[in-house]
C-alpha cells in the first residue's frame, strides 16, 4: 500500500522544481509554492487525523488518493504560479489525509493479532524501507522520462508544440503520477481490511473530531517523550525542506542544463531514498548497538546533522573533492533520518492509545510540515552559500542534543511518565 502511494510522489520529485523554473518561477516563488503545500498540511493535519480516528482508516486513505489525482494533474498542466500553488495545496490535502491512517492501521492490525505488547520497531522499519524504495524508484523514473523524451526526434519539443506549451517533457512524470494515484484509490477500497468500528452518523463524526484533536494535543503537551519526538520531527522537516529546495539548483549549476540536471538530481535523490531505506532497515540494529531506541535516535540525528554540515561547508567550493564530500554528506542526511524514524515512532506508539493514534501521528507530521515550510521560506531568501544549508544542520544538531545524556534514558512503555510529570522509573530496554 505504501508503495502505491509513494511511487507517484517520487515521480514528481526530480522534475518538480526544474519544471517550476521552466514555467518562469524564481527560487523565492518556488519556495512559496512549496510553502502552500506545507501550510495546507499543517492546517489540516489534526482535523484529518481526528477524522481517521473517528470514521476509520480506509475511507480517509482513499480520499487522500483522490486529492493526489487532482494535484498531480494540475502540476503537469499548470502554467501560472496560482495554478501551481493550488496544485501543491491539493497535494497538501492528500498528504494530510495520508499521514496518520496508514501507520495507525498497521499498528492496530499487529496489536489485534499479537496483543498490545507486540514488537513494532521491525515492522515500522520495513515500512519505512518500502516507502524509501518506492520513492527511489519513482524518482529515477521521474528523472528519466524527461530525458528520454528529449532523445531522437525530441518528443518533448513536439509535445510542447502540440499543446501550446501546456505540457512539456518535465510535466509528463506528474501526469503519470496522477494515473498511478487513481490505482492507489482502487487498491485501498478493494484490498485494505480494517478492524470493525462502531457505526457513526455524520453529526457524531463531526462532534468526535474536536475531542480527538484535543486529546492528541494534550498528549503532546503532557508527555516529555512525545515532546522530544515532535521537536525531532520539526528538525527533520527543516532539514528535508532545505535539502529539497537547494539541491536541484546546485545540481543544475554543475551540469549546466535543466534536462540533464533532472537526470542527475533524480539519481542523487534516488541515492538519498536508498540511504533512507538502508537506515530504516538497520534501525532495530542501531537500537540494540546503542543500548536503547532513544540513544539510537541521538546517534542517528547527529549523523544526519553532520551530513548537512558537510553540504554547508562545500556549498561555495569548487573541484572534485568538495563534490564528493557533498555527495557523502547528502547520503548521511538520509541515512540518519531513516534510522531515526522507526525508533522515534516505536517510542511514540507505546505512549498513545488506539483512539488517538492517527491524531498523534498527525501532530508529528504537523510539526514536520509547518516548521519545514517556515524554514524553506527562510532558506529561500538567504544569500547563496553555506547559510541556507546551516539552517537545517543547526536544527538537526539541536534535535540530537534533546536525546543526549539524561534525555537518552527514557522510560519503557510499562514505566511511562505520567502526565503530572511523576515517573515510575524503569529504564527503556530498547
């Protein structure tokens, strides 16, 4: 299921910023377009998470796919900043609808079959790996399609001429993603089993959402482990937004041409997702080697922050060696974030009940998207050089410090800290 959702998303990653540039958008305008996506997600995260907790996972996931169908079609066909901003806003609606239900469905299914103390970290790691693999495959395909359309008789130019510039080579991956999102909708409705839920009327549903949201916010404010997870998500959002905003232009500057830049960036983005998948796969091992999941989070975020620091230090350098260091730093960013995510989410799921699980995940995604949007706006207006990259590096290093020292010694689920701050003291076994 996660493959069908994230493969279309990967298709649009490599050519998106280059497509917007070809449509005449500057870096600040592109940052604003992506901010429309992130702010829409931020606005809807909690309502959609609460909606999923009330009406069920399948309905909300199918709605996410429908919004993606519309969003990708508009990305491919839009030529003005307003159309592209609308497209990214619709994509934000789809992202908000998807962020909590899929993982909540998995956790509930495992616990229904194996009990509430069932091991979650390995499954979450495999899910993250599958997501990364889907993004990697989609990114490669998205970068290759515009390049292939430029071969031989230059099909891209003919396509643009035939549609009066409405469709160019860089917009074809988004149109393919729109069709694949429709496949995702059909799959969810046909093949996704769900635990039975009490029947609910529309009025009861609407009345239940605010209470679920309030419970999720209260949990984030009262549980110190959840707070660390949320702050770490905000740092990850900052880092990802900075990397995704700045890397395509840096690659295009090296290659000197948008079409070849899309191919190179697709390969680089694919490598990043592969690294994230590798990091996710080894998350359980990282927890065992570090002594606990929380210590593994500290090490993982520190590695990711070091990678972004390498990108910052090489941003103005020339030559082969800085390029190699930057590529290594880029990969370290994704390895660290990939290894951190399953360990953080395992801690999160031990602290929340089923009735607010999707809401808690939505609060986490809200922190990632909202802070990431603000960081992207800041990075977009900073002068070229190391400063924009340092925004993400500093955020990750600060997040790692949250889990250092005493912060790494957190309680196990059975000894969870009570909302009033009184701990029942038993160290987490990892």
